[in-house]
C-alpha cells in the first residue's frame, strides 16, 4: 500500500512538474520588438519645426503647380461634338431609328486651328455617359481566348456573345461586340492628311494579351450587330483599334486614341473631316466628340494637377504665416523635453 501511494504521489508530482513548463511556454518570448523597445524617431513638433515644414511644402508645391499649369496651357486641343449635328434635321425626332437604318451616315465637319499644332497630333474619340466599368460588361471577355489559339473555345465568361450555332465567337464578349465603329478622314488644302494607326495601343497588350495566331471568327455574324467588323485575315495582335477598345475605361466619360497625324498644322488652317456616324450612343443619351490634341512633357491637357499643387502649396503657406504670427504675438513657453516618458530610463522615475 505504501509503495502504491508513493508511486501515485510521485506520478502526481511529475504531472504537476511537467505541466508547469507547458503553462510557462505560452508566454511570448521576450524581445525588444514585442515589448516595443526598439529605437524610434519621436520628433517634438515645436513651432519652428511646424512652420519650417509648412514653408518647405509650400516652396516645393507652388513651383510644381505653376510649371504644370504652363505645360497644360501649351497643349493645343480642338474638340468637336457631332452626335446631333451629324443627324439630318428631319431625322432628329427619331435618332435611334436613323442610326439603325441603312441610310448613308457620312457627315462633313470643319475644324479651325487656333494655334500652331506640332506633330504628332493625336486623334481621339470621346464618349460620354458610356459605362465601360459596369461589372457585367467588364467580365464579358475571355483573356485565354484572346491570348492563344488553343483557348478559342473558352467562352464561358462571354455571355451573351459567346457562340453562334454551336461555334465560338472570336473575340467573344460584350466588350469586343460593342467595338467603336465611327471612322474619320482628314484633308487640308485639298490634300489628304494621313492618320497613322500603328503603335496606338500598349506594347504590353500587343505582345502578351493578344495572340499572333488568333484570328477573328464568327464576329458580328448574329442578327444583332454591336459595332465594327474585324478583318478575318489579320491577327488580333495587329488589330489595334480592338486592343485600344478592350482596355476598358474607369469613368463614364473617356477618350480613346484613334490615330496620329504626323504633320504640323498652322494657325487658321481649316481641316475638313469626313466621318461615318455609325456608333449608336442615342439609345442611352450618350455624346460623341472628336478631339485633336498635342502633348507636353506632362501629357495631354489637364489643369487639375497644377491647380491641386497650387491649392496645397498656398494652403501650407497660409498656415505657415498664421503660425508665425501666433508664435511672434503670443508665444507659449515650451516644457523641458527631458521629462518626456521616452527619455526616462526603464524603470526609472
């Protein structure tokens, strides 16, 4: 009996001893990182530091804003809205019916150059109230099909433009189906202005997203046509209008590059534009605009960036002046920073 009792007590003590380390093992291992004892920058924002910081931001931002505004003002831009002007007056009461009819939709427009436009002159088409960022619209495409011929039958995400009579549509999906199909030609002094349509898309898209062995198939062959018709003998990697259109826009008002005019235009030059008004924006009250624009080192015409820099820089300068006046007129005595908690020794008072 005594031996059994001793054995039991010994086993109990052993269990208790083995349990103790397990309880202790749950404690986090000490480190300066877990105890937040690593050295850190803890600046004291004195009035001089605050005023100097605001002045520094102001000195940097104001010149950048002025330079950005001057760069934007140097861009020459011609914008012509034509979706209503290119509808005959007798058909303007039923614009949708006219655009869906087989009538000749050729339209002539005249653009006047106000300032010298140096080449290259970029030709854009602008659409308003067109939501390319709609979830169903964005998902209606097959990147695998666009990239490789082996994925031609991969149309599961392309509804409702996926197959015709059991055969896959290439390229499938609503984005490709709604491809913009207005066309523009330009003439100046009775001479044709050539529009270069090479290199208007992203090189990464041409090289990696659209295959050289993928050709259009069954495209726009259904009863309902959405937009342009693609040349079946040209691979998708060379159909740059499609590549530009397939890179969907984030906002309902957007511009897409149509081509480049590689010739200078002088002030008061008149450009005759012959366009085919084919694209149906009338069913959703959309707008269509033709844009001719030059560029600067900052890109196209955009005053927002320069104004934003000027506002921030001006606000910082105003705050710096306010703090300076307060600091000079009614200064406050600063405390001794040596009494701050992070300046004390650990465990000290």
